[in-house]
C-alpha cells in the first residue's frame, strides 16, 4: 500500500503558500508599475494642457502688445508643446489619432507664429492661429480628462484584482487548513479521546483510516501500548483475585469447619452405636454425614469456581444466592462489631457469570467493611424495576442505558465516607485512600469491570463522615427465561 507523509504534505503546503505569497507580491509589483505608468501619463497630459494654456496666454499678449519678449515666450511654449506631444503615447487607436492631429496643428501653429505675414494678411494669420490654438486647447483638455479616467480605471482594476488575489490566497489557506485538520487534527483528536477512554478503563484499539506514515505509526504504537496495558491489567487483576482468595481462606476454613465438625461428631456417634440394633438411628447419622459432606463439597466447589481462570460465561444467576454466598466467603473477615443485613428478593435472576458476580460482591462487602472504623452496619438490598427510568438524564445513573427490566442493588455502609475530591477516581485502577500496604486500589476497579461485562452501570454517593452508598444496576431476566 502506498503511504504518504504528513511532513511532505506540510512542506508542500508551506511551498504552496510561499508560491502564492510570491505570486501575489509579483502581481502587486507589476500592477503598481502599470499604475505608476498611468499616473506618469496623466501628469504628462496635465503638463501638456498647462503648456498649451500658457502658449495661448503669450499668444494673446503678443497680438495685443506686439512685444518681442511675448513672441519669444510664445515660441518657447510652442517648442514645449511639441515635446509634450512627442512624449505622449496613446493606448488605443483613437487616442493616437488625436495626438497625431494635435502634432499637425502645432506644426501649422508654429509656422504661422514664426513667419508673420505682411500687414495686409496679419489679421488672417491671427485668426488662423486662434483657431489652431483653440483646437489645441480642446485636444489637450480631452487628453487630460481621458488620462484622469484611465488612472481611475487603473486604480479600480488594481483594487479589484488585489481583492480577487487575496480571496484566492485566503481560499487556498482555508483549504490547506481544512486538509491539515482532516489529516492531522482529527486523528490526533481521536487518539486523545482514546486516551481519555484509557483513563476510564476502556482499552479499545483505534483504527484511523489514513495513509499518512506518521499517523499510521502513531496509531500502531498506541495500539501496542493498549495491548500491553490490557495484558498487564489482566495480570494485575489475576493477582488481585489471588490476593482476595488469600484473604478468604480463613473465612472458608471457618465455613468448612462447621460441616467437618458435624461429620466428625456423627462418625464418633456412629462408631459408638455400631452394636446398637437401631438401624433408623444409624441411617439418620449416615444421612447427616452425607448432608454435611455435600455442604463441604459445595463450599469447596464455590471456592474453586471463584479461583478458576476461565472466559466469561453468561447464564441464569439467582441474585440472593450469589450475595449470600459472597457474604459467607467474607464472614470470616467481618468483625463482630459490624452487622451485615441482606435484603434480596428471591425472585431476582440475572443473566451473568456467577463466578464474576461473586468476585464483585465480595469486593463490595470488603470495601464497605474496611470503611467502618468502629461499630457500624452494612446493608445489601435489591429491588426490581420493570418500568423505564422516568429521569434517564439525571440522578446517579444519568446516561445509563441498561435495558428493562433491571434490578437496582445497593451496598450501604455507615463508615467514614469518601472525600468529594476522590469520588471521580475511586473506580480507577490502583487508586486507593487506604494507607500503604492496606490496599492495592484494584478492588473497586474489578467491580467496575464486572458490572460493565454484565452491561450494567455503577455509581456511588458519599460524604465524608456520613458513609457511602454503592449503587449497581444490572439487567434482569424475566420469569420465562431462567427456569
């Protein structure tokens, strides 16, 4: 697959912008030069008009006073007008024709002014000079006016072309900016969103459709980091589970001690009653031994199920039995000063993994017990909900999309509570407010993961010194599909 490079694209963008800036500068220089030529031409035409007017003034003085000085000034201005007309270059055929006609007039005017006729024809020559002078004035005024019009048109054209060039440059910059945003900013924003997901415990790989080498490399490196984080999290969660199992051993030992003690007592009584010809009493003792053996087997099986590392397996789970079993496993670590009250209806069934739910409720019970420094109470209760949430965008479960029907489970303790500054981080891995060595910060993270696996929601309400209330919302099975 052909891969492009953001670096080359950025350099190409800079080169394009530089070329546009250079082109705009050259265009401006050329336009200013043309405008300067127009202004110079306008000034020359104004000078032509002034020289023609001065020539007519000295013509009038000479005809009135017949002084040699006025005639010399008249001839001098005739020469100037000739030079002005020679320097004038018309931009169109009509202007060039007008200039040619004016040049012929000034030649005729010069001849009449330099070679005056005798006294008899002097009046005729003066009339001819006046007619030629008037024509030259009219022509000069026309050229001057057309020069001013050309300058105005040149200024307007320059303004419009400059605006058009600026619009083109801005459009190109906007297109380049959009391309940069599409190629660079959006992928980086998606990576940023994925990083925020990692902060919230979501390790979803990202797939950015891009052929740019830098984005592909960055995405690949980010996905490798996510994969490594997932593996490390699995190892840490496994370590947390093993640590939890270690703390449960004393509770399991206490739980096993009762059936084993009953089995031992029944065996001793049965050994003493071997000679007793009462088979009914012996069968009752054997039945008690069998019952207690099954009880011990169930305890060991539950412990093995909790310890076994297997994939998520969804099935019908009775909530009351699961909570009771989690309490039984934790009973060895519950001080006598703390009372645990369970209020779970027997008809609540959850589609889930019984082993994972065990682990979540054990961690919730342990967290509640650890939060009570002295005497207190932990209350575990559940209620079924068959109707949609009337306020789905408010309350502790705002934004929760748990399907109906569901059950709301609460674990409420009368402990020291949680500081408001820590509420938003209690489900983060490795975050703990316990002293060093008394908590790994993974217990509530495991609970959060289990709830998400079961497509549920979890929330917490707490105030310092007023206890905490952990709320779990899980989808619930109906009576027809768990039988």
